[in-house]
């Protein structure tokens, strides 16, 4: 946890940037998340990274794959209004320090002691 805090403190001291992501909401069932994931991948998101040999395949959860897919779709649509809804399954997250989404997932796992 102290590594995560140190990393965030370093980023805060070295300059500010912002990034906007589309992420699947917490507390939803796998079926709803899978539906959003399937729609995003079928409607233009680049989902190759979450395939079994892809760089963001792990963690292999429906939630993490959903996050990747809806964000890919959102970015491909130029962060257009309404492109991060997926029938209420997703929401926009604005971060001060920009991280690639895969790195966010890895930081989250490290903070939980899983990596």
C-alpha cells in the first residue's frame, strides 16, 4: 500500500495531467457485465488485449474485461457523450494522473496484495 501511495505522491509532485476512462460499475452481476463487454467488443472496441494471449487478459474476470472493453469503445468514440453508458452498466471516471488502464488494474491488484 505504501508503494501505491508513494507512486501517487510522486505523480502529484511531478505534474498534473488528467485522463478520462469509462469503467463498468461495481455491484453488478456477471451477466450484465458480460452483456456490456459483448456489445463493446462487437461495436468497435479493440478487445484483442483481453483475449487469452493478450497483454491485459489477467486478471481474468468479467469485471476487468468489461472495464477494458467499455473503455476501448469509449476512447474509439472520442469520449463522446453517451458512449459510456451501456444501459447503465458503465460510468465515467476522471483521474488527475494518467495511467494506462492495464496499469490501473495492476496497481489495484498490487494494493490488494495479489501480485
